[in-house]
C-alpha cells in the first residue's frame, strides 16, 4: 500500500483551480477530494527512486473555502489520523470583490527546526508560530492568501546534527563535500527535515506558497564570481551537487510555482511524466540549465487580481564575466522588463520578489560597489586579487555588487511606477541579510521618477541565527558614520553616484520574523511579526510594526 512520505503542499490557487504536491512511497494514483465535490488526480512520476505527483484540482468555486483530503490508490492518507490541526482547506479568491483584500506573507532563510522536544538553538520558528496562530483561528481575518518563500528553504551546506549523522551512515565525511549534501538522495533528507515538521507540514497544506531559491539551496555564495565558478567546477564533487540541487529544486519547489496552463505546456514536465523513470530526463535538463542559464527560466509571474508578483531568479541567471558582470542575463532582464511593463493600468501593486535586496544599508552598498570596481581592475591587478578574496569572504554579491544591474533595475522601477496607469506601489521583496527593514528611495530632481510609492521590504530570517556581529554590522551600515565611511570606499573605487538615494524608514529588526502585506484596491499596509517564546506554551507572533504604505 502506498504511504504519504511528504506533503501535501498546497501550491497554486486561483479562482477555480489549484495544485497540490505530494510524495508517495511507491508508484500510485494520487487524488484530492474536496468537501464541495471538486477533485483532481494524477499518476506519480519517478525521480531517483522517489515518487511524486502534482495534483490539479478543478471545479472550485470562486470566493469559497473547502476542506480536502488526499488519497493514494483510493486510500485516504491525509489528514493524518488523530491530527491536532483543523482540516486542510483550499480557499479560492474572488478578485471581482473589491472589498476583499489580498494578503501576502513573506520571508526567507529557514534552517530546519529541531524535534518538538528538543532545544531550539536559534529561537522560535516564524512558520511554526504562524501555523499555531492559524490553527487556533483557522478563519481569522489576517490569514495569508499566499506565502512567499524567498530563498534558503533548505541549507545544503549547513546541515543539522541529525542530518550529519544520516550522512555519516551513508559515506565517509572525510571526503568532500564532507557534512554538506552530495547527491539527490541527501537533498531529499533536507526536505523531509524541513517539511515534516508537524506545524509547517499543516501550514503548507492549507496556505498556498510561491518559492524561489537563493544560495544555500545549493551552496553559500553560489555563482558569486567567474573565478569562484571555475574553481568549484574543477572539484570532483561539484557536478553531482549542482545537478542534484537543480533537480531537487525542480521537483520540490519549481513545479508548484507554475500555473496549470504553464504545466501543460512544459516539455520537461511532460517528458518526466511520460517516462517510467524520469531521472535521466530531469538530469539532462539540469545539466543544460547549469551549462547555459539562458536555456531555462526559473523566474515566474503570478497575478492576484490587481496585484502582480514577479519572482526573479538572481542566482542561476547571472553573467559572471568581470567585463560584462550582470545579475540577470539578457533574456532574463528582457523578461523582467516585459512583465513589469505589460498592460499599464492592469495592476494596482507591483511586487518584485528577489532573494537579494535591491537597497542595502548605505555602507554595505558602497562597499559592494567598491569591491566590484576592485575586482574588475579599477585599481590594478593587486587590488583585484584582494577584491576577489574579500568578495567571497564577506558575501559581497547583492545588486550593489552588479552596478549596471542595480542601475537598470532602478530605471525599470521608475518606468513601471510612473506614467499613465501607474500602480499605487512598487515593492521589492527580499530576504537573505538576516534582519528586517523598510527602505524608501528618492529620485533626484529632473530624473524620470515614479509616481507610485516605491519601497524595499526585507524580511529575514524565518528561522536562523542572528550573531551579534551581524547586528552590529548592519546597525553600523545604516548609521551616519557608516554612510560617511561608505563614501570613502566609493571615492577609492571611483564609483559614480547611484541613480537614487534612499533612507531607512523602518527597522532594523532582528529575530525570526515574517512580513505580511495587505493590499485592498490601491491601499497597502505592512505588518511585521516576530516569533517570541511563551512561558509554558507554544511560541507566538508578536507584532513589531504596522505601517500604512498607501491609502
């Protein structure tokens, strides 16, 4: 009999359809049955001995909520027996109801939580606490319509003690890559550890999710520079690691990002499903994606009524040659521009999801621009060698480290946020930097400027450590002294003045945390919640900020 190994994850939801992702223990037919009579089924496909299905559910009623169950070969496997949680439900939007808001929760950087009876070394998990809040009031008005996970959903290079014991039982950890994951099977362990957490498992079964990778989903500082890539490709373990990372991402995260029509048109998905064992098909796809980033698009668009979300790949799509360094390759940049500017007036809010922040603390921004100038030889070969070492050691690889890309994104935001039919807000949603903040740019007089309110909204981590050095460094980065120090770096690197200035209007906040946007018509509101321990009970979410962005 087939068992449910992982999931269900409620992924895509629109007004009348949804997709639900599961992993089963053997080949079978996976089925979703809803209390309102709607349903869907799919045959599992096989990757590396594992069996998955993405189940399309059709016939849903707009603006409704219906509980669902999952069956494998006709046998109910979800909800779990004696589950303490409310039924998993599919809630469909009704976008023609102007009074109904769209709520979008987001964050990044979630290191797997320990067992419920174990000590949590990094504090309460923001997703666990969100699950607790929703389980206590499943029909609460503040329930998110979608959860955006902006990178580092798993940590392939920073494994837990339990995972290290698992790895040691499989192979000699004295051989590279040591206590990091090496292959697809070991990646599946990371997803089990992360998504079998009971609270998170229920949360992901009842709140739709959109995901994009960041570096730790593959390795720290993934694609930081051309020399980094050449060195790691010369190792004897990297090829298996990158192929397994891309394959596991495609299976566990990417497929669920796609709308049913996109899935139906996806030739790789069709080929994998048509083959009794899709491993070789998917491996060949991953190899092409690694060799030629332009051959695949991990970025995607989702529309939530009059809210447009563009989730952007800022890792695999990079151009790394120092003479032509870019965060996005030309095809990816063209896609982002096309999606941002398509049908002016068709949306009230534009959200750009990028794991890496566009606007950073001023000292960090200037240091990254200075480092990029050194690495491209602005101060000679000796400074270039120093710059490369510093880039890797200090993680200097955000948008500011790709100056031409920073300028291009700034210009695109100004264009998308201005002119006839301009949206009320343009928000860049990011994580990565293990603190949360709100920053607001200003364009100089005479420059093309948006009429929309533009904000950088950064929220990280969901569950990870925040060392004292990080807190000190980012506080310094936002300070007046840090800004003055940054200008000295800029002068040494012969940097031009950025096309925008910006100021921090919220934060910095440190801790495990989650941001939620509430968008109603042209009004927008931001809420920041921090996970806090509760004596004698489960951790809870404490409201740390409530900001009106537009009215």
